[in-house]
């Protein structure tokens, strides 16, 4: 039986990976997680009944310190490593960059050293290590219709294309994206120097069930339900909101599984949602699903807080040419997420001190 190790498996995206492999394979699943505020302890794994399945084992570890010998022994040989553990919130990275350097760079070092140990101990057993990257390493992407406006002021014409391909240059605009770029470059160095069987994925804004309420979609759900004003990230004059290619975690897990079996090593892949959605349009969709009015205010976050980018864009053509398509469409995924959240409202009311619910379900 094959075995997959998922770092950050108690977190938002990571637990969806655990659920995906439970439902779509017979593999053994190992989770390594530091259990920071974002993990909400083991709540997510309990919610998907992972602990009732003998195929799942969970260990706590601070990857920035390396994987302890005792945990290595307990884990044993693995076939795949999916490195999802990271600090991800841009605002928090602006407030406290050091935590992000430690988690995203040094944490990646710990995983890569574990991969080297696996290769030395078990020969060719390790087939792939996925470094889970982000679209934000490329920096802002401008709307194609803005090309003429920006042509005289932007020397880097890549931004004028509107989307970035996998090997385009990086232009990190906040500490979060910079530390993710640093971890990615370190991973590529390990692939080149030590022959770690690596592939890199860049993913855009993920959403789904059990997302931390500091993120945009659960925040909008909560505020709309309470009749509060939603702040929408927009441009300087408030004429247009920011936009993203939102994608459900189920689709991301599907793409990553696909790449474990069909992707090349020492290669990069963009995992992209099938349609671009503005933040304002997304808020309106959520309000419509809830059957509530939307109160909103456009805010120029970028000018007041450098590090926030109005738009991101990735080219998903490589995955399409390989034959992968998102199994779940955006609108149906959003509807199911919102309706699921209505049925499980405790996930909208967390206490950052311990990740526990402040309201009874």
C-alpha cells in the first residue's frame, strides 16, 4: 500500500487533501502539523472523521526545527510528500514577517531534509515531493485592457499579458509571497543538488468548507448574515474591485493527485480556477445565495497598505494540455460551500487564542 505524507494536514487546504485521498485512494496517510492558530487543533480532521480511519496517522512537529528521529521512525518510508504547511495570511505577514520566514523558508528546509533522509534510507521509494506554492510570487497582474495605460510606466511587459506562466520571473510584493518564493527556490535547489523528485504548483485563492473566518469568503458570509458592511478591495478611485481566479480545495487536491501520477519532476504547474471573479461580484453571489442584501464599501487597500495587490492572474494552459480539468465548477462549488457553512455555523466563529468556537452549533 502506498503512503502519502501531507504537511499542514490539519490546516484548511491540507485537510481537504486528507479527505481527497481517503475518498479516492487506498493509500496510508501521514499528517505532520505544528497546530498553529490556523489549524484549529484537530477540529477539521475530526469533522471529516479522519481519526476513525486506521489509514490515517497524525504527528505534531515544528518543521523549521527539522523532523525528529523518533517521528521519522514512526513514519517510515513514504511514496509521496505534499508540502502544504505554511503561514498564509498577508496581513499577518506585514505585521510579523519573522514568523513567515521561519514557517515558510525554514519549514521548507525541514521538509526537504526529511526528503533527503527518505532517499538515503529507503532508496528510490520516494516518487514525488510537491512544493505547494502561490500565485502571489509573481506580483500583480494587470487587466489586458489596461495594457495601453501601463505601457509607458511599466518596464516589465510580462505584467501586461494579464496572466503569468509557470517559469516567469517573480516580483513579491509582501513578506508572505517573498517567503513562499524563498521556500520554492530552496526546493528547486534541493531538486538540482540532491535530486529530490520535486514538482512545484502555483495555486490561486482557495476556498471551501472549514476555512478560517479571517479569509474573504467566510468573512463575507458572516457579515452578510449579520447585516454588516463588507469592505471590498478596490482600485484608487473605487471604480473597480480586485479580482481572483477562486478555486475550491477539492479541485486543487484533484490536480495535485493528477500530478503525482502524470506530472514531470523538476517542473512547475499552475492550478487555476476556470473563471475570473471580481471580489465585488463574489460578495454579491454570496449575498444572493444567502438571500440577503449586500452592504459594501470599496476600499483602496493597496494605497493604504502596500503589499495588497489588486489582481492576480495565472495561465492554466499547461494543466489543460496534460488533460486535467476542474471536476467542480466555480458557482456550484461556491453554492455548496455557502450552504454547508449555513448548516455548520460554528466554523464562522473562531477564537484565535485556541481556534475554538465562540458559538454553539
